């Protein structure tokens, strides 16, 4: 599955909060800080840029998928 190229940081943060049990902790400058405690504690920073750079987007997807134990395609499908 191809990675979408027009996803903003705010949209990705919203999807992670609604569907992947993350919650917004705070925003430091242009970075949105999210964290979850399911299945264990995990904190991630997402730049509030539009669009996200592909390398940054791919890195966030890889980190979330690895933590949740799902393939990246499952997260991409929710976008």
C-alpha cells in the first residue's frame, strides 16, 4: 500500500487519538505530543506541518505500528 502524500500532522494526530488510543498531552511549538498507555507507555512527537514529509511520516507510522503490534497498512487504512 502506498503512503498518502497529503497528510498533515494535525490530521494524523487526530486519527491516532480517535482510533489508536493516543491522547494529546500538549503542544510544544509546532510539535504535537501524544502518548498512550496501551499496551505499554509510549510517547511520540508529531510535527504540525502540512504536508508531513514522507520520511517523517513513515517513521511515525513505523513507531506506532511497532508499539501496537500491527502492520503499517492498518494505520494507513484509517487515514
